[in-house]
């Protein structure tokens, strides 16, 4: 007996969704936070949070986010 067409499509969509969820889980496990800085001239440096520069950049980013959350802060 041939399966109904909508079941075949539903099976494919479900399969793609499961693969996407598994990819996101794997990515989340291996991903580590960093702060990326782009300098003039094209140089790009990624600072991990366990360095002094990385800690300073993470603190500065947290302060910017907190300031944006305050009432009366300008919308971006």
C-alpha cells in the first residue's frame, strides 16, 4: 500500500527538524564565549573570557546591555 502524500511530506519535515535540533545541541556544547574586536586595517582578534582583555570587554558589553534595559533608554 502506498503511503499518503501528506504523510511523506510530514515525515521529511520532521526529519529535517530533528536534524536541525541535533545540530543546535552539538553547536551549543562545543561553543565557548569570546569577544571579537575588529581593528582598523582589517585585523580581527577574538578575546576569550579568561584573559584580562576578555573580562574587560565582557564587563563593558554587560554594562551596555544593562543601560539599554533601563527605562527611558533610547531604542535602537
